[in-house]
């Protein structure tokens, strides 16, 4: 997520007194040799810390490199990490950028199971005007891609049963 979105994550964290932030994401594939972090989870966690969050409340939970169902696999990686560390979260709030948030919530719910309540917060994507998304190529691509991806999740998605 862009820095402005990470600043909003910090504001949300402080405003609602969350206990932890788990940052998920897979390997960085573009510019990785120039980057000090191997995964977007590690880069995101470092960004939150550099923007002012205490390192004790931020945890990077990397997901493996995968070409299909990346958001779901990131959610499974988080579930597995929580199980390995014997942490039982009865509820989680997923914070995502723009229209991706709706699909993220569905996939995190699928991965975490019905015993965990999943909420969602969509941070506005400033790369286009969300009220007139169809007027920019970025907005049109983003929204139509997510419409298709959401339909895929609702109609065709088959969750993997194995642990990541």
C-alpha cells in the first residue's frame, strides 16, 4: 500500500486501540535486488515502524511466492502463523486499498474460518477519483479487474485445504 494508506492504518490502529498489526504479503518481485526487504509483508511492517508505530505491535507475516490466489494464500499464512504461535484471534480487521477490500474480506474469512469475525476497512485509492472511476484508465482497470476477481471468488474459487 502507498505511504498515505499506511499513515491511515496507523491512525486507525491508534483510534480504535488495536493490540497488534499483522502485515501480510508475498515476495517482492520487481526491484528486489535493490530492496532491503524480501517480501511486501516485511516492507509494509518496516514502513509502519518508520512512520511511527512501535515495533512491538507490528508483525510481518510473509506469504510464499504464488501466482494464483495471492490474497487467500496471505490469509492462510497469517492463520498458520497465529496457530504456530498459539494466538487465538476471535476477530480481525482487514485493511486494504480501495475496491480490493471487499474481496480481501471474503478471502480472509474463508481462510480463517467462521470462528473468527472478519471486518474490513477500505482505504481510498488516491490514484483515481473513486466517484468517477470510469473516467481514468487507472480507475477503470482497477475497478473492472476487481469486479472480475470478486465474481471469480464468489463463483469459481476453490480454497486450498493444505497448509501453506
